[in-house]
C-alpha cells in the first residue's frame, strides 16, 4: 500500500512492474477480472482528506483517460476513485491536480452518483496492502496555454521566438477620442438582446464602464446573431476589438467597424474565466486574464450595478415585479399570431397559484401532459409581439434566460383562446411584453454555462414521486458520504433556511477561515444570525444615488411637512410658464378649499388629461390625500414670482403612496415642460429626466452579526437585500405587507427569545472586499449576496 513518484520525464507506464497490464476506463465493469491490471488517468479533481477516526482517512478524486486507448469519445472515460487509510493520506500529500496516475490493486463498485455527475457508472476503490498508485508529476503549463475556453484554438508555440502573438493596446473609456478606432474592455451595465433591424442586420445595444467610471453606449450591427456579444447578465465583461468612437447627442458612442470582434466573460468573482465567442481563433494571454480579474474585483466593490440580481428562481418570485428567469423549456404552443405559450420550469416551485393555460394537444410542441407533481412546478409564460418570432425557433429541452419577465397578479384572460379558458382570479401570470425596453428578450443558454449546470443539479434532485424510494445502500454508496459535516452550535434548526442563487462552485468554510482569507474573494458559509442592526427596521430604509454613490436617511416627516408648510405660505399668484395651463382642484372631503394646479397641453389627450399635475399651495397631508386620486403629482411653489420646484429635501414626485426624492449633488433641477415622448410608459424615471432630477433609489441597509462554532463575523446586507427578503425596497417604503414580510423574516432568523437552538442555520454567499477605513487604514468588509430567505411553509 504505497504512492510511488516516478522519475521526471518518465511516463507512468515505463517504471511500473512488468506483470501489470493496463486496461481502458471505458471497459471497466464489476464483472471484469482486475488481477494484475492498472488504470491510467489524469487527476482532474482532488477532494479534501477526510478523517473518519484517528489514523483512518478517506479521499475522493476523479481521473480522466486522455490518450488513444479510449475507443470512442462518447464513452465514459472519467471515473471516481475512492482511497482509504494511509494510502489516502499519502495521496493527499503527494498527488496534485493535473498529475497523471496509474492505479493497481483496486476493486470496482457501482457508482451511485453516475446519473448526477455524468461520470463512469463504476467507482474504483483502493484500500489494503495490494493497492498502489504510481504518479507522474506534471510540469506547470505555460501560462499562455491556460485559456479556459474549449472553443478557442489558441495553443502554445513551441518556440516563442518563431511565433509572435499579436499585441493589442486597450484604451480606457475616459480616454476615447472622436473618430478613432480602438480596442476596449468594459463591464456591462445595461444590454439589449440582438433584434432585427430595418435592414438585413441584427442590432444589439449595451452600455459599459471601467475603472474610470465613464459609462459608454455601444451599438453593434452584424448580419449573424453569433457575431454579437454573448451577454447573459449585467456585470458580464466584454472585450471589443476595432470599434469606432463617434459623438452622438454630446456623448461618445462605440460602433463596430470592419474586422470587429468581441469576446465576453462572466463577471462574477471566483468563476472560471471562460471566453464566449463564435470565433475559432482569438488572442488571449496573461495580460488579458489580469484585466478580466481586475475588472471583476473592481466591479464587485462598486455600486454601478443594480443592487439586486434580476435573476430569480420561481420559488422566490413575488407579484408585481419584473425579473429574469433561468429555466428549461418543456413545451410550447402558439396561442395566436401575437402570442406564444412557453411551458418552463427550473426545478423549484412558485409559492403562488399560477395561471393555467389550456391549449389543444395538437398545437403543442413537446409533451402535452406531465405528472401531477411536476405540473405543480411548471410555469406558463406568455410571450408577445416581436418575441413570438424568436420563440418559433425554440426547441423543447433548451435552456433559456428570459429577461424582464413580468409577474402579474389578479384576473388574467389569455388572449386568442376560446371560452374554454376560464378567467382566473388571484392567479399569478407571467408575461413577456413586446419590445426591447429594459433588455426585454429571450436567450438560449449553452449547456456548459455555470447557470445551466446549477439548474441541472437542482432538476436532477427533483423526483416525480411524492416519496422517494429508500433502497438498501451498498458499500459503494456509503462511501459517497466522504465530506465532513459543517461545524454547528448545539441545538436543532427550525424550519426556515436560505438558498444560494449564485453559480460559484465552492466548498463551505467556517467564519474563522473567512477572516483568514484575502479580500476580493467569495465564500460559502453555514451560520446562524446572532444579532442585527437597526432593530427598528424602518431605519434600514435608505436613499441611494447611483451617480455619486451617496447614501442618506429618508427625511423625517416633520421636516418634510415643514417644507410644504413654508411653501404653501408663499403660494401667492405667480407667472406661469408659457407652456402651462392653470386650473384648480378641490381638496378631499373633510377639507375645505381648492388648490392651484398646472398642466401641460402636450400630455392632455383623451382620457389622460390629469396624468401629471403640478400642485401648488398644499400641505404634506393634503398632497398625500390628493395623491390617491391623481397618478403623478409634482409639488411646486412660487419663487421670485416664478413657478419653481420645491427644495430637494422634500419629495419631487408623488405616485400614489410612493414618494420620490432627488439627489441635491447630482441634480440640475428646473421646471420644464414634460416631453410627450413615451407617454405610454410614463413613470418616475421619465418624469425625473424631464425635470433634470437624479432620482434617489430606495435601498435596504442592515448590519448582521453571524456566528458558527469557530467565530463571529459582522457583515452588511445591502446590494442584494431585496433579493434576500424577496421584496422591493421601494415597496417597503409604502406597503405595509412588504414591511410585515421583513419583520416576519427577521423574527424567524433571529428570535427575540429562546436559545441558539431555535435559530435556523443559514446557507449564505459572502463577498469580501477591501475598503479604506478610519485613519486611512485598509480593512476588509463583507456583504451577503445571491441569497434568498425561504420561509416556513404552512402545514
């Protein structure tokens, strides 16, 4: 029982005993005679050494057969090996990932995870005196060869002097000059999927930024879809070669030119750097790798991306929200010429009752029925207008990312169907509206993407049976319990936990290990919540400016009421703007009098004459009462005999119960006539743009103290707080139900009374990042990201 290291330069077959004969991995089965036989493979995964008891160990590894002995590329040439005892300890100290090994003296058992990990149906078990492993240590590969993409044809030159790789120069986004053709890197802050232009090309648009904080728009016209950037989500990183800088509306824009090429990378810290491109040859070296890693780390520490990941599983979908859904298409059917039904699932179950759509089996592509349990996990998505053309080419079984999907509660009548389709009340419907606003669209995801791999893992855990059959476990299955359990505190966990939605492939670590790690890393932990601040949860609601990254408290109602009161005292007659029409509105019942209002004739169309009013002379209480009757109210006052906006310490806009504030530092506020463009989609953003106001975004900011058996750790819940609680911060400010939802979650996660055993264990994803603290000392901070609270289900 030993691990032998072979001489440098010798293959693992040249120094082993001559009586041993090698057999291919693909030919392994439990019935084969393994006497004096060896198996050869490259170590592609090496698990941790697990202590079963004093002096007894288990280690799991995966080897892959790469040479010509394999007879078919479709055969299983990767296999799990389970090593026991002192041999496992020797293997752990001697063998590294990438080494080539020969194993002898093994026995074969059936692999219980073959369907899950897609490896060989058998396991190799090595223990006892007859088991031996021969190791051929491999030299570290040339860094120029470490390109992760399997599609790239980049290879290492045998003589660096004979082949010179092209050297590209990249321009920072704050150093662009009109008319130049440049190469750039950038982090995607917005994108639209390619759509058919009026000509023969497809058009895609995106916005990127880099460490200069300069945001640049890009417009790409290419005839083939595969030539466009393969962007899956904001935060992805793009590299574009040969784009031209043009000036459009006083801002720089990048457009593609002759010889244009683009490569895209996942922007998540810790994920493998795998280029996405349709090009068979492209340049990528250590300098490019460093650039991608630097942009990842910088992006993770910035506020340039949305505070919440738009990708949400069905289990976390809330009514009245827009979200991105990663899913698998099971079946589809045409409803009419403007609407197509997509039947999708992601392995999780939506907590809300979903809309049922009845279609004839003869118009359905894919299965027309499923088991009762699987049916409860399927969502019906109705896609409209321009998305119908794209949906025609989708095939059942494809993995999709649907962007800007809308969850609509209430009564839903499906278009184009007969009276056999009932009007369902209080059901949640999923609609993908027409157009490309907000990046709306559908993309087919390759099966090798981390998102799809995680989706498959969840789906494979799904069982159509109500109760999983418990079969007798054999010895090989017991060996799969090879990793140590997490370090818990004493006590039992209650029925409440969290789910990580990230794509990181990480082993959970303890809090003490997290503290000892370098910044700019991502960690998976299992912990309990020891305490949190603020205890008054309404104080957790803040106002955030995405432009200057400032955070401020929501102004106190007493201060806001005082501003309105002072403004109403100066509501004497003033000259109205030349574009405005003057009028009056009556105050609600119980209040006498009327107040002056101003309207824009541009917005006065039949049925929508009061869509937006400028209100003068009202107190805060009166304004709130009128906001229940008018969809959009802008409070104004008289200043120097002219109509003017209120000080931005007060709300600049009322929309129902919601109030919107502007950033004093970044706004150039002035009373201007609203633009009639986009009247169909009038909202707080279009109104603020017309007024020159930089809107402040409602965010949740909390400080949590986590604990496990090894240590405690203070972390922030901020950027992903909305995802964590499955509520929008904007709704929390105006909706009692949303406020109650957060209170209930915190009461369960951190009970006011009781022992630690009553607190649930939480699986969290933590992001570490460096900041400059007091006295300019560097310090490491932590944020919870990509995690959703799953509340107990009622029984």
